[in-house]
C-alpha cells in the first residue's frame, strides 16, 4: 500500500529541524517566456546542495538505536552519497559510500568533507550493488537505497509539501525523474496537500526508462543513458513505481539541447547554480507550452552540485 | 560637501518601490574557511542583475519633468547600461547607451531587451565620452554618469543601508572598487547607519587605481586594466573620491588567481551566479584573514550578469 498522508506529515516532523526550508524563487521573464506562472522550489540551496538531504535524513532518523550504531551504506552517483554522509555525520554514525569511478570529482570531494567513507566501483548498477552488499555484510551496516525506499521517498515528499504550504493553489508541479524517489515523494505531497494539483515528470529522451515504464506498466531499464543530466541516469524501483503510477499524470521527454538551453536560462535569469538534472523541468514546460498555459506551476529544482570544470556551455 | 544621512534616507525612499529588497545569504562553510561570519548581500538578485539598478533609479526619479522628456544618455561597460535602460523603460523615457565594442554579448542583448538604444564605440574612456557627448548634444538628453554622480552614489548606498537594517552589528563591510560609485555609497551607509562599521574596498591588482589614489591623495588611472573582473576596470571620479577618502578604511588588492578561486567558492558553496567583479570581496577576506578574524563581515555581491560562454573556469 502506498504511503499515507499521516506518514508524509510524520516525515516532515522528522526532518524539519535538520534541513533548510528552501526558498521559492520567481522570474518575471521566465514566466513570460513560458506563458505560465512559475514557482521554483530551490533545493539547490538545501544542505549539501540537493533535495536528497531530506530523504537521507528521514531514513536515518527512522533507524533503531542498534542500527544507528553499525552505520549505514549506500551506492550513489553523487548527491545521495553526500546527503547520507552529512545526515550520518549530523547524528554521529558511520556512513559507507559506494561511488562509481566516473562520479564528478566535486561530489567525491564533498562526500569526504562530510565524513563519508568512499569505496569506488565500476560505473554499472551491478558493480555498485555488489560493492554495497559486501560492505553491508562486513560492517553489518544498514543499506539505504537512494530512491527506492519508503522513508527516503517520504523525506523527499517534504520539499513539495513545503512548496504547497507556501503556494497552496498550484495547478501543476513538475519534477525531474531519475531513480523515482523525488517524483514519487512529490506525487504523494500533491495528492494529499494540493488542490487538484497534477504532477508531471520531466525526463531526458536519452534516459527515458520511466516514460516507457508508465506505458508498459512494468519497470523498464536504459540500455544506455548518455545524458548531461547525470542525476537522471538511474531507473525506477519496485517501491516508488506504484506510487508514481498512482500519483503522476505523465512524463515529458526532453532533448539534450533543450536541457542545456533551459539550464542556461535558469543560470542567466534566476542567477542560481543548478544541476543539469534540475533543468529538465523547465525544458519540459517550454516544450509542451500549451499544457501549462496560464497555469500556476511549481518546479522542483532538485540540486546545485555541478562540476565547474565540466560545464555544458 | 559629502552627502548627508538625510539624503541617503531620501534615496531609499525614492528607490524602494522600484528595486528588489535583495536577500542576505550565509554559508557555514565559507564562514568557517574565512574565520569570520560572512553575510552576503546579493545584488545579483536585483532587477537586471546588479546593484546599478539602485543608482540608476535614484538618478532618474530625481530628474525634472523637462529632463525626463528628452531622455538620458550614459556610457557603460555593461551593468549600468542595463540599469539605466530598465529604469528609463519603467518610467517611460528614452535611454541612449554608449557601449564599448568588446562588452559581453549577454550585456548588449540585455540592454536591447530593456529598450535601451545602443551606440557602440572603441573600448577607451575617451571614445566613450566623445560618443556620449555627441548624443547629449543631438538629443538634448541628460548625461548620467555610471559611478561619479551624487544621485547614483546615493542610490547605490541603499544596498548597504538595507544590509545594515537587517544586520545592524556588522563590524566591517567589504565592497568591490571599480568606478567608485558602489564603495562610496557603501561608505556613506556604514558611516550613518553602522555601529563603528568599517568599510574596506577590494580591487584587482591588475586595476589598482583606487588603491594608488588613496595613497597619493589624487585620482590615479590604470595604464592597463587586464582583469577578469571586467566591471572594475574603470577609475574613480571627483565626486566619489572625496567620499571614499572620508569613509573607506583601506583597499585590499587581489590577484587574478585569487579572484577566480573566490568566484568558484561562491558558485559552488552559495549556489549563486555572481560576476567575477563580485568575487574580489571574498578573495580580499581570504587574503587578509587576520583582519577579519572573528568579525561579522558584510559583503556586497555587486551583480550576476556573466557571459556563460566565457567563464574563467
């Protein structure tokens, strides 16, 4: 059964003293270009620079005392690694992090700063899972999945929850789709706290597994995932997929060119540093303008951890 | 005689409904690195992306009806051109803008968006002044200097005024030094509204005219000004120099490497897009750490209009 309204409220109560209540920005020019009223929920200003701090915190707060003592382990292409490290440091427990060898250097450095203990592996899901399982056995650490865990999804839901507390009359919220943990949480928040608020996902054409999964009714994978939106290369899981099926209206696919164009607009006009993964949302709105015309649209800006030495412009 | 407290308050009254009250950001990591408590006053979030909107607005509000009808003219390497164009558009008068041919393309495009009428000239002060004078005569437009005009300086003072309203106990405010209009305004605000609040300037080593001017007691120029901080290549003027002499404690020179390093820190840690000209401040604080140790330090982030195709990283 999918999580309840009460569980989302409990998650908010769990995380609210450990995470930033992030600002909501607007830009008259971006609203004008899109034909909609856009409200950007800026998780790039979250602690460690991404919404993942919310899910990680809720997952750790929910552990038993015995579990906390042994520590936690995860595999992540970047942001969740930082989030779990910082959340674990905050409550004083060890965090073991499996990272693909091609993860951005700025993300590896940040994990170390936050006290996470890194094990590198080949950049495949199989290699990540094997490395994490080994640590799980050796250290008796609790495995926390970056996106396919109920407590993580509930923690992620608190971003859209805050957005809807501030702007209760949003018609639509658009969220990036990667591993599915953010959009599932966003869907739950819109279902319980919105007023007929639809949730749409935005996904790179080059990593369109979620789009295909909603069409086929079962979890699809990406043979390749060659996208600048490096946070969106992962695939859905058995816990978040049913939530997405229930709460998400549909997914809009966007080209690499459109992602980079939207990224540039956000940097130039909002004057904020966001990840390419966050820009899929604006790219989707600009692609399907008629769908958003005249609407009040929330946008989840998922994070701002970019490698300045490898910018797409 | 330098401007009075009453004149700063009048300027705030003139501009407050036309400009954004910009946010003040903090970063625990940047404060930790510096050994001081840093408060970033974010004029990059100002209308048109820079503090110059404040000075331009105050100058235009202060014009007579007859002057408004003929319009205004200025020469500017970028941000003031946008500011005057947008302020003029807001109150419905023409703005004629002389820009050097090597100004960043994003700045030229923005001037056009705001309705400014551009005349390009050679990138020398002499060519700029000649072109502006020609337009002044032909159109009977009022010349508004980007930095060396009392009303502009008073408008600029409203940024530090707002900062001190929010954080009245700042020990120091650090401002970039270019043409002198921002730091002169900052000095006035600190003098009248701070509690023993010192103002320090930060300037590129490669455009150290203001540093030398304070030493010699007369306005010095730059033979060359080859700095990534493109907003700081200009020199002081006869109206702002006496204010700077009276209200500024000193100027700290920073290398190009230090500017780029500080720029990177601000982008990566604060997640905001700021101009190289804004990063001289943090570079100065990190260079002379002992001076700022344990102090509450305000930083004027002057603007965020960068050309994403020409980033220094």
